[in-house]
C-alpha cells in the first residue's frame, strides 16, 4: 500500500502538468484563430467557372432604345425636375438648393397642397405645385409624364416607392431617389426591369450619401486600374472602402422611415418579399450574377467582426451602411461589365471614436437631438460643419490605385440633398447622362458619366468648401 500511494503521489504532478500543457495549447490555438479572423477578409469564390460560357465576354444585353416608346419625348416635357415629397426635412433642403440653380424648370409635388404652398411662400419659390399621393397611380402617371426627371424623397420606399417607380416606368421618365433599402431595389428589378428597358426609363437608386461616394470612388479606382467597361477575363480586382471620418446626425423623419422600413420588410409588405436568408446574399441586387462573377461570399465584404485590413492598412468594423452600399457597387460593376470585382466596406476605429466625441459636443451645444421627432433634425451648425472622408483602394495583381473622397456638410442632409439634386439635374441633361434612352434599374455610377458628375459635384459649394472632392493618393 505504501508503494502504491507513493506511485500515485508521484503521478499526480505529471497528470496536472499534462492538463496545463493541453490548456495552454488550446489558448494558443484560440489566439491564432482569433488573429486569423481579425486580419483576414471573408473568403472569395475561386474562378473555376470563368470560361466563355460564364458571361464575362458576352455583349451587353440591354439594347439602346434612343427615346421612350410611351409618353411625351423627354425633350418636350414641361419640367426638368419634379421633386416628389418636397415638404419633408430633406425635401425642403432640395428645393431650397434648386431655387438657386439657373435655367432649370422645377415643380414641387406631394399629397398636401397646403403644406406645399406654405413651403413655397416661406422660401420665396416660383416653382409650380402639383398634388399627388404616393399610392394614386393615375395621378402619379400624369405627374411623371410632365417631367424629364422625377426626384422621389417620399420614404420609406418599401411602403411608398413602388407606385412612383411604376409611373416613371410607364411614361419613360428618368427617376432618382435616396433609397438605401436593398430589398426595395431587388423588388423594383423583379417588377419593372423588363418594362423600363422597353420604355427607356432610367430608374436610379441610392443617390445620396448612400451610396454615391462609395459607388463613384470604386469606379475611379477601377478606371485607374484599367478595368474598362467591356469584356473581362477571370482576373480578380479587389476594392476596399474605409470611412475615415463621419460627422452628422439623423432627422425624426429618417428615424421613423427606418423603423417603418424594417417593419415593412419583416412583415412581407413587399410583393414577392425576400426572406432573411436573402438579406445575406451579396448579389441580391444582381440577379444576373453567375458562378464566375459571384466573387464575394459575405454581404459587406468586410466580415462580421472587427479586423485589420491589409489593403487600406487600418483597423475597422463593417460600415453601418455597407449592406446597402456594397450591393449598389456590385450592381454598378455588373452593369459596367467589369468582371470579377471583390468589394468590401468598413469604418475605422478612429472614425468611430471621433464621431462619438463630435456628436457628444454637438449634443451639448444643442445642435442635435438624440431621438428627434418627425420634422426635427440636425441644427444649422451641424448641417454646415458636418462632413465625411472615405478612403477607397483598389488592387489588381501588383497594381494599386487609391483615392480619398471628402464630402462637405452633414452627410445625411446637407450633403445628400445637394448630391441627389445634382444627380437629378445630370439625368435631365443628355450630355451628362450615360447612354441616353437606355432604360432599366440603374445606380448613379452606371447611369451618368463619371467625369461629368464628379465635376458637377465639385462645383457645388457648402460655405467655403466643395460639396465633394476626389483626391488621388
């Protein structure tokens, strides 16, 4: 017994030591996996199926129709731009900006004639007033037939957008909105893509902070990497956008629209609405994507967790609007026939910290309301002093291209109102519009000429700052 006890006592330290080694090894493995997770982007789809049958080298399938086949020709329309939803927080900013644009005939539209006339008097506008509900297709069609471009600001678009788009598609009218709702984009594709191609209506989505800086920035780096529109091979191009700073706040109307929009999606208000599984599809807005052009496997491209990105050389998390912006960028790439492009979008840790400190200071000064009611929004100080900075980097083989895109004014309102108005004016001008008369569901990057829209955005001023600048790095 004495010998047995001695042997057992001698074995215990060895057993404990073995468990400690196993525990240490497990910790090392977990650390290695964590390090790999935070320094590696989501996996990409390999190009095994990129032969001639992949669609990379097939001609563009949308014909150029020259002019609408229904309604009055655009050149003969009464108005250049009609602003639908003009009495909302953003709508007021848009019509106030358009008031100062010369040589353009504008009308304001909405469901409440009294509010429209009050706004007209308050701002001293000479714009015509047109009364129309977002659900009255006959009134909307009559409205759409009078203008070259209908600028829709009546959200949430999942609830109030479809009939407006339908009216424009019927009458061959160009359209632009501020929708950041990728389910809405897909719904419009499923409903109206084919008809819009026949009538020549260019339906352009996401014309504000979501998603113009990211869309145009991606096209700039692709241009510099010589990824021209047209037939492409299986070579992979990678584009990464990183928000480096963002100073702005939301309005009560936007907050209400966000809540209603989420409710509309979850309750299946959209006809043929998609499931939550579809919300994770990076190519939900590119139904034509195939096994070759489906490169990304996660919607934002950044992944679900904070990580370090080797291309932009910074730490960050997925940008809060990447679920929309990434889908828009991928649709632009598809429409421009730019082949296999991987896109990811994040927001740096520095930008998050800076935005928190900035918002706290503005709240202390009374410039922002944490939970604004409809009709309330950022104060005039925030509207003018806000802004953002986005770094966009692209790589193709050993080549690299990079730009820093800066915007002046509160991103969601001051910047967005002037940005979407500029896009609308561009769509009303055939010298700025890309492929005039060609209809379908478009993005800003695919609907208008890159150089023209960049110059127009750069000519708009917010105080002493340019609305948007593109700096090559």
